[in-house]
């Protein structure tokens, strides 16, 4: 079988470069590991931090507030960044801080498959320089939330404030987390991430304000101190801000230059169910769709189809079925990443055994008439992302789907059938 020129991209050689690690690479690794285990795991679902908290639900007798315990929804998370904007940081390091937060935002929105995430940012310096840069409403309904949020973070203006009022910033955080008019959700899990380069010197001790966030608002609070936190008093301030235990929620960074090293070690992104990916991460799903269309237009899809046909006998009905197809899907995934110039993209999966195939929500994202193609056009898919018009100019190149129809494959196995065959 002769392969087209474009296909060798699928088998590109991997080159490993040995780089001299930075002086603080070891400490950067420690911080990255702690963030992966304790911060990002909240959004990927590996860590459950939901605990009941008091909330005002209605007015009681004689106008008195009535308090009830509310258990936050683990699938709804309101994430609030509180960023130091004081003069001690300097304009160059402030850019590094913004870049780091934008990378955190990007990773948060790609490690989650099925959670509704809203993000807001507060910057702070003096008492008059505490600003809600954007609230939970601003990007919650966007079709491209990741790009919008990253641009918003990178667009924050450096004010070179003459003081550091951390307590005032945390007080503003308390207000924002409880303001439904600014997109806060009373039933959401709350996470606050504070970044600062030095102890506060205005507005009093931040500890009591942080205690309100933790104990009244039910927020999990992370405190990252950068560069100037070697003294016992500075360390104690970070510990007073953060949730317990300190080891999990206090993050010491030696220098702003280490932030790139930390971000480079953020954990791997999960593979998502297609329905969840299209619903909660539409940017990634739309990019995958565009990549698949590109591969169809340049002939790679047809080459892969021929490769599958050639190996059909040995790859089906034998013990080689799963490993052969894992390798095949990996080739396709790599081709999509190359086509989109985005190595982070991962093809989604569909667990058909968990739902009724004919009425699955997946067809709304794949196109077609209900779960099949157009019966008047040879069962070609003529609607949605993979409609014949978008897939290929030649009508004979359409995608045919004929589940449960005459001449189609047998019914897809149920979960019970799969379990019984183990």
C-alpha cells in the first residue's frame, strides 16, 4: 500500500532534547504536583471538596433572615482569582503573573469534562485599587469562554499600587461570591485562588477576612506567595489565608520566573465523553470537527479508511481487536492535532451502553436525521457538523449512517451484555 505524502505526519519521529533545568526547577515541580493533586483535581472530579454551608434562603418571621445548610453542587464550580497588583511586583512580573493565571484558566477548562465552571478575577493594591476585573457573568454564556477569559486576564492593567490591601481584596471576594447579579451561584462549589508577592501592609490582617470565605462562604482557599515569603510572619499570613492543611493549600514560589516551569508541569488532560465535551468545552469540540474536515479534504481520512480496510481481517474477531484499534485511533488523534496545530486536543469517546442509542443526545452533535442519515439520500448525513456539503464536495463521499435500519449491523451491546461477556 502506497501512502500519500501527508500521511508520514502521523508517524513523525519523536525527538527528545535534554535541557538544563532551571535553578528552581525542583521547587517548581513540587508546586506543580501540589496544584495537580489539590487544585486541578477539583475540576477534573478526582477530588470532592463539597461540604454543607450556611446560606440565607428566605426571610423568616418578622423579617429576620432564615439560615439553612446548603450542600454545594460538585458539578457547578465558581472559581475566583485574587491577583496582587501592587508596585512591588513590577510591570514585567505582573505580565508573568497574568500569563500564569491565563494558563491556569486554560487548564481548568480542559481538565473538566462535565462540570459547569464560572470564573471571575479581582485585582488589588491599595484600598481604592481593588477591582473586579470581570465577574462570573461575563463569560458564562460565551461560545468561546476559554479564549475570552484568557484574553480578559492578559488584558488586565497594571496599576503599580503603592500598598497591598489583601484584607480588602478578600472582603471584595466575599461580596462577589454572594452576588447573584454578578453571576455567583448559591449552590455552586466555591474555589478562591490568591496570588501575592508580599505581606499586606494596609487594611489590617487578611486572616479574619479569609476565615469568612472559608467558614461562611464555604470556599476552598489557595494562597500562592511569590518571591518575598521567606520570613515566619509572611508564611503565617499565607497560612491564615489558605484552607487547611497548609501543605495542600499554601504554595511557595521562589520567583516569578518559575511560573513557566510550574505551568509546564500541569497534568494531562482527560479524554471526555463526546456529549460532555460538546456541551461544556465547545471550543475543543469545534476544533476537532474542523481538524477532521481538514483531514478529509487533504486525503488523510481516505488513507486511514484504506488502512482499516486492509487490516480488517486481522483487526476484527480476534484478540488483536482492542490494541489494533487503540493504535489506529491514536494515529487519527495525532493527525487531528497536527491539522489544528494543537497537541492538547484529545478525541472524545461515546459509551453507547449507558443510554438508548436511537434517542441519544450524541446525534445532535454529529448530525443526521435523529440517529441516522437521510433515508431519501442513501442514508447520507446531510445535517450538522459532518453533513455531506461540509464533509466533501463529491456526494459519493458522504458519511452513511444506518443504525437499526435494513442491512445494518446488529444492535449495539448493552452494558449488561458487555458485563456478561467478560
